[in-house]
C-alpha cells in the first residue's frame, strides 16, 4: 500500500460565503469520504484561511525572512488535506473523487504520492 497526500483547494471567498446548510452538507460529504476510506484515511484537517499563514524564506547566508500570508498568491487557496493509504494511484483517485469540494464548481484536489524512504 502506498501513501498519498490529498490537497484540497478552493476559492476562499466562496467558502466564507457558504450558508450554514452548505457548510453542513460539505461536512457530511467529508464524513462520507472518511467512511469510504475507512482505515486508509490516516489523517486529515481543515486549515485556517490563507490570511493566517506565515511564510519563511531563506535569503542566503543562513538568514530567514518571515512574511505574513501564503507562500504564493493564487486564486485558489489550500483549505485542507488528507493523508491516505491506497493500493495505487487509481484507488487514491477513486477515493478523492468523493470529496465534496469537487462538486462545488470552484474546488480542486491535488493528489501526491508520499515518498517512502524505507
């Protein structure tokens, strides 16, 4: 079994504008995702908004520069993640396809294999 990181992206303004009913439906979608993944869903969390991010950059010479905000400015923000274990990429894709953000019209999901060093 391989491990995959599933990154959930979307438009923060649209997330912030969700009604209580929309929010509850999305939460139910995540519960369904977790149930479908069973013990293969190793971890997952919703993230605070990108405005709360702190970015560190190396400036050379060992000096770090700290800035407020996300690493990159983009239309879509990282809103949450899951770490899953799946038989292969196809199985990870099938599981990720259940995420409710994919039916919102503004969300996207990135799936990345996790390197196994041993």
